[in-house]
C-alpha cells in the first residue's frame, strides 16, 4: 500500500465526514429514503443517522481483527463482516433512531477519527492483510475500507442529500402558483443548433420573479402580515418588492451601497423600503438577519431556499416542455438558485441533457466549490471586481450546492470582455438588452469556453436578466 493510496483513503473519509457534518448542522428533513435501491426496506432520515452512529466503530473492530490475525501468524484469513439478514444489524437503528443528529454525529466523528488514526499508523505491508467475507470472499484491508466504510459513508450522505433536493412536483406546483405573474418566456432561435431563453423579458427584467413570487405566495397570511425582508444586489430585490406588493405584504430590501440606480429605482417603484449596507453579500445578509430578529420580518432568501429553487426551476420546466430534445443548457451561476432549479427540472425530464454553469473569471467560487466538493468562500474584495453585479455572491448556498453537485456537469468561466462582446451580439443579433450577468451564458457559448460538440444540436442559453445601467450599456455597445 503506497503512501499516496493511504492519503487518498483518508481524504475520502474526511470528505464523507464533512458532508455528514453539513447535514447534522441543519434540521432533520422529513420524508423517506431507500438506502438499498431495489430493496423493500425504507429508512427514515433518523434511522440513517442511527445506523451511522454504529457502523464506523463496527468496521474499525473488523479491520483490527483482520490485522490482529495477521500479526498472530494465522494461516487462513479470518472471517469478518455480517450479512444483511443478520438480525443484530438493525439493533442500533431501533436503539438510536430518536437520538439527536448532532449527538449521533459527534459519535460518528469520534469513530472516524479513531479509524483514521489506526489507518495512518499502519505500516505499508499491513494493508495487504486479508479477511474472509461471508459472501464476497477474500478481501484486503484496503478493499474492506473502501467497500464497507468510505463508500458506505458516502452512500448515506447521498441519501441525506436526496431528502433535501427539490422535486419535480414542487417545481410544477410553483409553475401553477406563478402562472399569472411570471412570463412564460419563449425560446428564440439564435442559429440552427442554439436557442435563447430570454428571462430578461420578465416583468422585473430578470428570472428572479419566478422564485420570489413563489416564495412570498407560499407564506401564510400571518407571515405576510409581518412583512418580508431580503438582501440583494438588485434583481432579487426588485422581484421581492414586486411580489410583496402584489400579495399585499410590506417589504424591506437590503441593497449594496453601489447598487445600480436602475435597480434601486425599480425597487422603490414597487413601494419597498431600502436599507443600504456595504458591498458584499455577507454584509447585507447580516443586516437582513438583524431585521428578522428585531422587527419580526420574514426572510426571503435569494437562493438558499427550496421555494426559491422550485420557482427558478420553472424556467427549466419550460425549456424541457418546449424543447424536449434539448441537449445542453448554459446557465449563469451566482448563489445557485437558478442553476439548481433549472438543472433539477431539465435532468428530471431529459436525462441526457448536459447542464453547464457559467461564472465570471473574477467571481468563480462555484467552479472551485464543485472541483473541491465543498463550498468555497471567495472574499467580497475579489467578487466585486466583476461588472456582472448579479454574479458577485461570495459562495454558493448550501441547498443549491447539493443540487449542483448532483446535477451539474461542469462550470466554465468567462472574461469581462467576453461578457461585453456577448452583450453587443445579443443587442445586434437578437435585439435583446442584456446586463453583464445575463450575458454570461452567451459569452461562454460565443467564446468557446463551453464548446458545442457534434451531437449537441439543441443547446439553450439562458439569458438571465436585462437590468443594465444605460451608461454602462452605451459604453459596451460603443466597444
């Protein structure tokens, strides 16, 4: 066993442990999950945690028994493991199923740490020790670790992810809810192989109307009576202000000090109160949370909310219904609500379609997050460098990240000039006024950052918004 292989196993253990910690920090989801596809048993989320609290220690003991037999000079591999039919296998589930996930996770963390210490201390030749499994036969320690510990932890993390994912039914319900408010935008032909989905034509000039209205409309009458609050650089702000006005709720919007005047004016026209706070999303979020605490307002998150994701997913639902042979979809990525919703809908209806996210080079936190399989934070001093103000979020939301990790095929980046060129071509070739954020997908398409290979003959580029400051538009159009 090489040092590199040991490091890989330990890294995989740490990654699975990190994913479980993310879930333990959140409320236990409702619903059921099937841990063994094709089997009849169904476990509640609490049962998954109860099982997790037991099995790392169990397999640690099994690995130690295999190593001990080798040290004792045993001539035959010792037996290890258990069958699914072993009645004792479910004892921990019944014993621990109502224990708090945080307590169970603490136990899992401790057990994984002990196992990692054992593995780290193993001499290279110990990894070749073998045990005899009742159904799989002889297996080396490395195979035991990968098959029964690392893969099992990742499988349970996947099960918990699944419970958090927005469903097609939720997206369809959102489509019914927003039908009289949000526009069903057409697919515009760009060339023989490419269509545009112009969300810039929405009532507030961006896709955000879908999620914002779905979220506010989903509140109880009592919640709407308390008033709503959100934080946004502009498009979500405008959408929440409009949705609140239409549904009779007061709205407070926390916007950046340097918000585009065109977006500020739009918020004010819908009667929302504006609070200016800093330039970064983290600063604005903190102010909004304080208003929730001090004034009892109801938070409408910009992207880290399943109602928002379901609402934005209606855009993907329309794509799949209007172009059922769609082969790829290019989507700007910020906090991840739009890309998560579209990816969920399109992948759920057109399994072979590729989902490609697009970010500015100067705010590429989502690309790094998917590459590292964990949410990566970029400092606001970095993300605010891009002119694409709608894509300046410092990190993905946790719920969007779960969706993108499952459904997004890749994320590419584009330069400032590539976005500007896309804006010029969309203005002249499609007669669409598009903001830099909204042009990111087209920039990836035109520049080749997202190549369109043979067979990708039904590509859709999502044009997410058109709220561009007139002076900036004039400057870009002038080259």
